[in-house]
C-alpha cells in the first residue's frame, strides 16, 4: 500500500513538473519602465529568444514592419507628452513597431495599441515615426530587451541594437 502511494505521488509530481515546464512561455511577457522628466514610460513586450537562429535579415526581415517583440504587438506608454528624437509624442499608449534596417531603423508609434503582431498594422494610424541608427554590438543578447534610460530607450537582441533619444 505504501509503495502504491509512493508511486502515485511520484507520478503526480512528475506530471506537475512536466506541465509546469510545458507551460513555460517561449517568449515571456516583460516590462521596461523608467522616467523621462515627469513622464513615466512603460514598454510591455514579449521577449523571444535567439535559440541559435539568425535574427536580423532572416527571422525578422529587414525593411518590413515588425511587431517589436513576439505575440501581441509591443506597447509603449507615456504618462505625459514627450519628445522622441526631437518630435512630439502625446501622452498615451501606442502599438510600437520597428522597420529594421542594416544602418537605420524606423520606430513607429501607432494609435492601435492592442493588436496581434503586425498582421493588421495600418500605417494610417501612425502617430509618430522616427529614424534611428541601427548598430551591431560585440555582445550577444539571447532575449529581446528594452531598457528605458533618463534620456533614451534602447532595444537589444542578438547582436543588434537601436536607441532613441527622449526628452520632456
């Protein structure tokens, strides 16, 4: 009887462990936060991993609108009006997209914050587009990362990086 209980307990633990591992998301939800002047900036995104793949120019095509993460489109929220690369972005929550390029990328702030990927992306809903330099880095970033700094925000993944100047 004790053997049967032990076997059942072991089977149950194995099942729970397997189920927990199976539910681990390939692209977990992440949040990057910071302040620019009096504005609170929040970037919500799903963080995919490189997993040995070539990202820029392969998984993420150059010159095409990309959802700037995985799953639902990334959102960018500012609680006050801010300047992005010297252009005004009104307070609000936006769908955030990128058109990646080898030397320059376009960052897009779109009125439609809630959308799956970029499948229904509509350029007529863009509030702001800015161009920023694209850079190669010497350090590998396995997961997509956003970082909000006092005067900029940065996107890093694989060996690619882009940064936009922010101001109040």
